[in-house]
C-alpha cells in the first residue's frame, strides 16, 4: 500500500522508489537506536519516557501511544478488508460487485479475535507466531514478486499521470509530502514500539548484531513490498487493495488470501501487546489480558467506522502524516535524553521502575513536556497533507513542501537539549535515598506490570 500510495498521489515510479529508500533508510537507522535502549534497560518505550517527561508527566505520551495503537489495529485490519472480499469473489464465495458490509464486519471480527487470542498469551506466543508464519509468507511474496516483475507488463519508466507529469518545484513538493507519509513517516512510527520487544533480548547479544538485524529486518521488506506495490500501480494508478492485487494475481487468489490475512494479525498482535504495556505505564492496575480485550473491542468499533469511509487514499494519508506530528517530536526528546544527556550525566536505569512519588525522578519534567508540545506545533507548521487541517501555514507558503518530520524532530530535540540537562542533573543525587540494584543484577521476568518491576528483566 505504501508504494501504491506514492503512485496514486502523482509520483513517477523512480521518484516513489527514491522516497521509499531514502525515507525508510533514515527512519530505520534511528529506529535501531530505540531497539538498543530496550535491550540496555529492560524497559518498555513508555517506561523509558519517564526519565524525559517525569514520573507523572509521562502519562501524556503513554496515553497518546495507547490511543494511537487502537487506531493502528483498526487501520491495519481495515486496509485488507476490500482485498479479502475481492479474493473471496475470485474464489466464488461472494459477489465482488456488492458492498458486502456484513462480510467485511464478520471478517474483521474474526481477525480481531485471532489477534487478541495470540496477544493474550504474551511475548512468547507473539514470537512463536512470527517465527513459524513469516517464512511461508516470504515464499508467497517471492512468488508474487516473480510473477509481477517477470510475467506482467510493468511500466518501469512510468513518470506520472498522463498529461500531468510533475516537474521542478512541484515534483519536489510532491516527493516531500509523500516522504512524510510513506518514507520517514512510516519508519519513525516504530520508535515508540522498539523497546517493548528488544527488552527481551539478552544483554549478551552484541549491540551491533541486534542493531543490524532490527534495522535490516524493517528496511528490506518495507522497500521490497513498496517497490512491488508501486510497480503494480503503474498500470492503473490504483491504491484500492482489492483492485491492485486481484487484478494482477487472480490466479494466486488462495495463497495470496492466506498471506493477506496473516498481515494484520502479525502486525496487530504487536499493537495489542504494546497497548497493554503502554496503558500499564499510566499506573493503571488492570491486568494485561483484560487490556487486550479492551483494545480488541475498541479497535473493532473503529474498523466498522472505517468500513463506511469512501476515500481510501485520503484516510490513509491523513493517518500516516498525523502520526508524524507525535512521533517526530517524541523521538527528538528521547534521542537527546538517552544519547546525549545520559552520556554526559549517567543515571541508574532502575529508577525508571520507582513508584509514584520517587525522589529519583521528577513528578513532571517541564522541559520534556514543553519540548514535546513545541515539536508537535512545529511539525504541524511544516506539514502538507491531503486534508486541509493538516496543511500548515509554512508548508503552504513554501508551495507544498512538507518538512514536518524534520522540523518537529529538530525543534523538540533542540528545545530539550537546552532545557533538559538542568532538570536531569537535579535528580541524580538525592540525599537519603537507597541506591537501587544495577539493572544487570536484577532477575529476568516477563509480563509483569511496569509499576512493580522492570518488565523483561
């Protein structure tokens, strides 16, 4: 869908590939840094954020993350419903020309139930599911790619819609806008998830190995599938998944259907699990499994809402670009805190797991909160999405150039670099407190509430 979105929004094939490669390269290289933080501290992304935003101040980013995860569950499920119906039609199970609302809601319910069931059992079940289902998925994708690139008439020289090929400043503006959605925007959306899973990786695993495996494990498939989607879309300009895939792979309907159904499940079990640990970072004492059920119900409600939306491209673009405003600003603050401030003035990672009221963390870190809000505002100023509300005045003045991710990240990082050290140093040496055990000496446990012990350590 990412590659097809680039073609749908007016870019040529070469420009779409450039955006995919460059944007995801930048995003994934930074993503690897957050992976290393999880291994080092044993903390989830939202527990890590307590150092930058404060023990209670972190409720704001944790709440945002929890809400966005519900949205991701819904979007990932909704994206494939038209495709599933089209594949059902190819197999003769439904009328492909009908709206099939009942079927769509039924399929969405079945997918959501499977996702909740796997996430219910925690990290080990998630890891096992990925381990055994990804290899056959790769085989199907390889066959699809071979069929598309060697058996179909792909327009490799496609430069844009006939009679409306973008040039000069308009071309750069369009590339910058698509970069925010499918390049940088896609890559950085994983920042807030990274530590939730890398915290289970042994500290004996070399950092270089973990970093490369994580970065390449994200970069290669995103670029590969983005190029596949873009190449297929050059023939029709379609982004609708049903038309895009079924028109090209009708003879492979059944294996493609299995792969498609696997897609949202593989991604959303991560979303559901991350929702539960992000919610626990709010000091909510509800068990993780009950939270899984909660996110399943609300995500399904959001899917039903999306089913009745008609402009697929506009909704998807707005969703992806909207995420940038939050993640770019959050990532800027976190990178400065852990890769600059903590390097100059190291602190004990165990303090991240202290209870509310601890004197080793600020209750609210005004430097972190202010930097986050400043970064979000700067992101909006430089944003140029399809939806008018997401077209900031600076981007409009620049003729549609979208530099939102860069503006938000740099602004929040700069603000926190100026304000953050003062509040960090204040809590390094607190008289009368008992020093906590080093993180490396803590027993390794799994799936414990983040309010009582280092999750994953």
